C-alpha cells in the first residue's frame, strides 16, 4: 500500500511539473509573438507619422504656388491646430461619457439573476406554505 501511495505521489508530482513546464513554454512563445507584433505596430505608426508630415509639407508647398510660402505654412498650421482642437474636445467628451468604471450590463445581468432567484424562492415558499 505504501509503495502504491509513493508511486501515486511521484506520478502526480511528475504530471504537475510537466504541466507547469508546458505552460511556461506556451506563455514564453505567446509573449514573444506579442512583443514582435507590438514592435511592428510601433514601426508602422512611426511610418504613418512620417507620411502625415510629408503630406503636410506637400500641402504647404502646394499652397505656396498661389500664396507666399509663409502664408501657406500659416494656413496649414492653423487648420491642423483647429482639427486637433476639435478632436481633443470630442475625445474629452467621449472620455467623460465613458468615465463610469462600472460594467453596467454585467450588473444588470447579476441583478436580474438575483431578482429571478428571489422570485423563484418566493414561489417555492408560497407552494410550501399552501401544502
């Protein structure tokens, strides 16, 4: 009986150790893949930023064909600041609207489940009282 329990203990230890090693290997691979993906996204965002800068320069140069260069740069700069201001105001409004850190649907579901349990309990109590 002792050898059976000792063998069982060893098997359980070996199984748990193997599962932990598998878990570590899987998580290491996933973390590596996530890191590579995040790095690629950062590079893509930097390239998009450079692309927008080039488009802004093209807008200034295009306006400079009909207006003095300083006026073209001023107009493009003011338009960019206005767009940034509008986006900031809309962003702040959205943040304030979503500022409640309460998962409303989950609370409703839980409250609904609780109410259903109460109704079930009260029906069950009524049936018992009638019997």
